[in-house]
C-alpha cells in the first residue's frame, strides 16, 4: 500500500474564562484569547491518534 504524509494544520484551545474556542497555527509559549483578552501559558500539545 502507498503512503501519504499527514500535516498538522493547527491547534484548538478553549478559553477557561469566556469559553471562546480559539484556533492557533503554531505552538507558542503563551496565547491571548481574542474573546476576552486574557493571556495564558500553554501546555505541550496533545495529538489525537486513532
């Protein structure tokens, strides 16, 4: 069987203050919620694998 490369296209996180669902294109040490303006430090990303 032939193979293909999978490319991650982004990361999602939910703001704990306003519950806004955010999309990021890369992993950074801090993120800012556009919904409420709060800034948060990030944990290492989790990858969903089936």
